[in-house]
C-alpha cells in the first residue's frame, strides 16, 4: 500500500523556481537548449549567516554552458532576485548561490504543517515503485541475538521510510534452511529429544548448539514420536528433526521480532528453491550458462589466504568479473552440491521474476565481502534491469555502565534480543539502534538508554513530544476553546497570527520544520533512516532550548496570560513540532507519548 503524498514542500518549490530560471536562461541562449538539470539541487546552507538555502546550479551547469561558474551564477542570481519568495540572493566563492527567503515564507510553512497534519512530509518520489527489502534473515538455529537486533530495526525502519516516501514496499525474510547449519540444528534437537525421553545426555558435544532453547523442540519431538525416532537411521530422523526444529525456531524468531513490532510480509525458504520438484537453483545456473556467464575453469589462489585451504581444481564458475566483481565465483562444491552463492542468485532472480526491479539487502558486518558478488549476480540474472543496494549493519557492543554485558544462560553464548527488549523497552532499542549510521559500530549501554536526561536521545525526543502536550494542557486557561483532538487542534491553530513568530529562535524552529519533507526524501534516496533520528534529535533540542529561554525571558514563553493572540501563534508552533516529532518517531517505529512517566 502506498501512502498518499503531501503537496510539494518548500525546498522542492524553490528548486522548481531555480529550474524555471535555468529554463529562461536556456530560452535566451545563455544555457544550451534541453540542458539536463538533474544535478541541480537546493539544500540548507551550512550556516544561517549564509542564508536559508543554497543552490549549486551554476557550478554543475557551467561546463556545458561554456561559461565561468561565477559569471553564470550572477546571471542566475539576477533572475532569482525578482522572485516574490526570495528576499536576497548572494553569489559566494567560485559560484555558489545563497538564498534568503522572506520571513513570511516561514509562517506559510507552518500553516502547511498544520494543514497537512500526519500527511506532512509524505512524498510521491517513489511513485508507487515496488521495492523488496530483505532483512534479518538470521539462520533459524536459535533465538535472535542483539547483533540481529540492529539489522532488524534498521531494515524495518527503512521499509517504513520508503513507504512514507511513496514506494510500494515488501518486507522479506530469507530463511536459510538448506545449509549445513540446519543439519547441526537437527542433531542438536535430536540430542534434546533423547533428553526428553529421560536419557542423561551429559555435556553438549562441541559443534552442537548448547542453548536451553532447544529443550522444547526435543519435548515436542518426544510427544509426537515417542521412542520411534531412536529406531530410525539418521537419514530418516534427520529430516523430521530438522523440519520441526526449523519451524519452532522460526516461530521463536517471529515472536522475538514482534517484541520490536517487526513483522515481515514474506518468509521465503531457501530449501523451497531446490525441494519443490522445480529446482530453481539449477534453472538459474542454466539461465546464466545460456547467456555465457557460466564456464568450467580454475581459480587462482586467494590473495593472502593460506595455501592449504586452496583447492586447485576445475570448477563450475559464474563469470562475476564481467559484472564488476573482483574474481569469478564457484557455483558448485566439490561434492557436486550448489554453493550458498548459487542459491542466493536464484533467490534474487526469483524476486526479479516476482516483479521487483528495486532490491535492498541488509547484511551483517561479516558479509562485507559478499556485496560485489551479489550485485554482479543481480546485474547478470536481470540483464541490468534491476538494482541491488546492500546495506551493511555493523556490530553492536552491549554495555552496562560502560562494562561489557555477560552472555546469556538461555542462549548459551550470546545475549538475546528479547532479553534486551524486556529490560529497556522497544522504544529505546529501536531509536538507539538508529541513532548511528548503519555502517559504524554501535555502543549500546543498557543503563544509559533508560536515563531521563539530554544525554539519552530517545528520552530527549520523546520528552519533546510530551512537553508539547503539557503546553497544550496548561494553555487552556488562556485559550479555553483549544481542542484536545490533534486534527481539530491543528485546524483551530491554523487561523493563528503566526506572523508574530519573529524571535530568531522561533524562526530557527520554523526552518527546522520546513526541512522535514526534504530530510525524508534525502534519507529515503540514500536508504539511511538514521538521518530521521538525527533530525528528530535536532528538532527536539531546538524546541527544548526555546522552552528554556522562555523560562528565563518571560516574554518568550509559549503561554502569555494577557495576550491570547501571541499564545495561539506559539501554540501553533508547538503543534507543528509535536506533529513532526510524532511523524518521524512513527517512521522509526517509536511511540510518541503525551506524558512521560
């Protein structure tokens, strides 16, 4: 389902005006006819002293126009100065163009926030394009651990962000249920099955999964099969134990994800690629072979790798180097079975066959070397008709007051996702997992994320939303007819004289609100939901700072007892902040509380 987009936002409006000026210069012969304006952008200035917005138009168009960037910038600036939205235009450095908008623009921007409500910031940039985001995809061999948690939150927030930006998103989980690790799982479950029948199994042997979470699997097998599995050879009981263990592990994983309010649309089984009587891995390899992308050959020894691990033999290889990879890649193991990579290629061809041209994979930190080969594979099996963006999610260091957290008894060798969520709550986990770029290592301190202080970002942002509602509750003494329901309140306050918001701190907050739609689009285009978390923290910080100034300077308070008009204008500003905080938190999957307890 694609969300309805809001009307074009302020940055898009100004960009359209810059494009119109460039079009006029093309008509005058200053710029070539039909010149490509795709690289022209309008963005916030780095410093307010430089203006409200800046455009690179002259810098990126000068070469094609055969002009000096600064000279072209002066011509663009001359036309922009006539625009009724713009107060002043300055050309800086080699040809950057800084724009200062009229103060009335910011009042109109606030009215847009109030008018659009929860639609504010929604974008049509996705135009309903189908996007498949594959994330989590943890091996079904046990409960989710805190490392999986970050990829789960990142992937889920990215999906919500893309939906908000107008894409038709499918959340997908690829179940790795065909490799050697699930046979290890089956043998581990069979050991617990024997335990459930009363056998003393002693210490769990090296190489099997030791966690207590497999005891229920053993008990379920004992309840259904009694002692009958003991009489079977491994070739017969292994598939039975494997199927039951994988099913129960996936149910556990789904429950763990649900604790973070994460639910996938599709759970796709790797085993289904080869066990349905329609071997899609073999068909995919045949498809590539017919294109000339599969051959039999030898690979050179790995650079820097130990020679004893290298097997010099003829192999069935995918011609990955033809599509940007560093070396060609094996498709068959020495025993004749397909490699994991071959199954992954088939999986992505299946997505393409299901109609997806825009693919996103979220990989863990240990999969960095897998990126080029998967992108090469997608190029090959889709004949360059699909794109694959791979986002690497780095490690999480779990701390408590700066000290590493001990491992979990339940899992055997790691801290589970559920343990972390149960201790600090879903909101803290989700926000803090996103309050750092995905490819940077994250320190997650269980003590810090529940502190009620500015140093705890999730508290500070949620407190901003709660503080806004506290202002509304207190304002009813001055504005008794202020509605309680958000939509009605926004409509009521949209009639306020918001032009009276003239203090620099108020104008800064208005600029921040106007930036939200552009932040959404930029974050969606880059597949970087952390940008929304950063934006919300900055918005909350400016809001808290303005509230604090009002405590020190009574004339800046949100509620002025003898001036209902100014109070309404400032309540309109508070409503804008509350609306955008709630919107951004919803994109991240975090609650926006009306009160903090």
